């Protein structure tokens, strides 16, 4: 069964304290790995798509990387406005083509 | 460019009733997907429509149905509501059927009492 697991479930950082969020996936072939940010009461906001192992993408203080079994979202020198829930999703190749989401990591950055 | 819009934003219904939710995708986007989000299960895929045809369906009972119109707007219907249907229902649009770079709406918060 296709599965995406995110860790930790929650993470508290001090402003400026860099860290990484983990997304482990078990899918029947990977067409794409997606990262989203979700603020309370809002829909997820698209951040990155990664297609192959070794690929990296950056946006401001965020950098996403992909290996054959997991993806990392690195947050460098975070600010309070980076506080949100970060969701990871995998799109399996062929077959049902359902997008499988992890349950997210809730990030809190304290000033 | 206007984003994905969903109406209504909040809804309270009673068990046994039915409900219809609406989604207007980003202009030019022809694919619309629906998701259910709950604290326990996270985001779960309901179904996807492209050019008025259902292309994919998640593991939800037949009480959950949807449709897409020629202008790409989509509706989702839940019949015979159960307490467990209380959730945030999210709609996402993309240019094509592949779910790359989906853009989500703000969701409809459905509460079933």
C-alpha cells in the first residue's frame, strides 16, 4: 500500500535555529514528490515538486531534497512567519495515480 | 490571477441530510480534485475531474459524488450525512490531469451534528 510518513509531527524552533523536516515514502514508483505549506484555516499552498533522486529546489529559507526513499525540507534561519504545517505528498507512477499525503509536520518558530 | 474559490466556507448540517459544495478553479485550469482533511486521517483524495469526466476516485463510499461543468467549475455532493463526514473539504485545480502543482482553495468546513 502506498504510504507517506512525516516526522516529527510537531517541531518548535527558536528564530534563526535551522532544522529539517522528514518525509518518508513507500509508493509503487514515484512520479513526483510535493511539498505544501498550510496555515490554519487555509488550503495548502504549493511549495515544490521534486521528480528524481538527487534533485534539490530552493525558495527563500526553504530547500527541498529528494532521495530514493525520502525527502527533506531544510529550513535555514527560520522566522516566526515560517510557522505553519508542512505537508508532503507522493504521486505514484501509473495505476491509480492517487496523490498520497503525509499527515504533516506542525512547525512553530518562536521569536 | 484569481485563485481557487470554494463556497460556502462554512456549513452546518444534520445527520441524514445531503450537502453540495462548489469549487471554481483557476482560470484556464481544467483539472479539479477534491480532498477531505481531518485531524486523524490528514488529507485524503476523493476524486478528480478533467473535461467533465471523472478520471480518478479515492476510497470513499458512494455517498460521495461529484461532477464538473463545461466551464471547469466542479461540485461535490455528500448524501445521507454521517457525523464522521465532518471535515475540511478542499478543492484543488491544475492545468492537466497529473496532479503536479495543484493549487488549493481555502476549503469548506463542514460540521455534521
